[in-house]
């Protein structure tokens, strides 16, 4: 079955497995958490594996998924970073007659008609739920819902809303984290103004993030590394910056390929315009692949995340400068 987000809460109890996929990694994580909450999965009944681990431990995962819980209650198996190459194996698991667990399969962007989407979309006992990045309308609704309904904010000024819709979106988890900080910062004032938003996106001023992202893709090496220094000094999580880089490059890809430009704050519009003249679709695709690798390295290699991010940023900024010089010739 094909699901929308509105189908998830009522439908999760009625299916054997759900494929949650798409470019918004934060929303994918959020829906996984909601599934655990709705089904009241105890920690002892929750089994989480990556796609690579699933390949290596296939027999063990099948055994866990097809046997009742020793502790009582419902079991859940979460398979992360899945791809179409695993469609056959995952299909054998989620259609197994003895399946006792609810299976959640998490993936990034998947092509229409590919193995995984076809499997989950064409079976009445399975469901596929895409997680696309919030557009201006859905993002504005999310901001109002989170700040007004959940946090008791009574007013959001138009310039504050414009700034938030310009600087957020792309990752639901990052967006909700920023909105929580804004609500705490505003407190009893109950009004969100532009100055409040600028101070809360993120812990440092919003301009530091902008300087880093837009200077990097425009080929300004010194500005890129200075902005990164400020972000590291303010203890911004490298993993969060990698996700924001992923969002930024996907927006750049849309502008380069489709000519669709995001709404930009005036301070960064020139840099973004410059970037669209430097970057090509294959170059951006290569960076997106590298960002996935970098995120994996942060989890698995034991190398200090700050060193990995600084090395990546410096090399990419220098490469961008060389590409800009080549384009001018």
C-alpha cells in the first residue's frame, strides 16, 4: 500500500511491515520513534540492524523475527540504510508465514518501480511511506503547530516566519530541534520575533551556518574555514552539519537541474547564484555520495568527528575554487 503520513498512526497496527524512505532523514527517524511508541515496544523486544548487518546475520534476524518474545509483548525489527539490492531478502522476511515482529525498513531516496517500493506498495499487508522534505507551505504549518499548539506561542511575526522558512526544512529532526530552542528562548514572552530566531538558529547565530554552507559551495576557502571554526567553538555537532550540508547540496541540485531556486536570505543569494554556475549535476551527485560515506565514517571509524569534517570541508572548498577557475576559462 502507498501511505501518506496521516495514514501512519492508525495503520501501523494493521500491517506486517512498513518501508519508510526519502530524503528527509529526520522524518524517517521521527516515524520510527512514533512506531515504537504506538506499538508500545519494550527495549528488550526491539532489534535494530543496518543493511550490512542484516546480510551478515540473516539467519539470526529471521529467527528473532519469527519467534514469540520471551518477555511478552510485541517485537519490532528495524532495518536501516536499505536499498533495492536487498528487496528479495527483505521480501522473504516480511512475507514469511511465521513472522511475529513488526518490521520497519528505513531507506533514503528510492526510485519509483524499484524493488523495495514495488514490494511494499503492491502488497496489502505492507505499506510504503515517503518522507519528502517540507516545502514552504508544509514547513510553515509545522512551525505554527510546534510553536503555537505545542509550546503556547501566541504570535510569530512575518519576518520571523520568513527567516525560519528560509533557513529550515529538509530534515524534520533538525527543524524540530531548532523550534524547541526557539520556544525555550522566547519563554513567557509568547511572541517569536526575528531577533529571537536569529539567535537560535542554531546555538550560534544563523549567519555562521550560512557562512559555512554558502561559502563552501561558492569556493571561498578562508570564509568557509573561519565559519567552521566558529561553529566548532560553539560545539555544533558535526553530524548535524553533515545533514545540513546534505540538505544544502540537494537544494543546489534542484536549482542546477530544474532551475528551481529556494527562497534565500539576501545575505547569501549572491553566493548561491555563484554556486549554480560552478557546480554541475554529476559534481553534486558525487558530493552527496561522499556525505553518506562521511556520516558512516563518523559512526564507525572512531576518528574524531571534528577532524573528519575539517578535512572534508577544506578539500571540498579547494576543489570548488579550482572548478570556479576552470569554468571562467
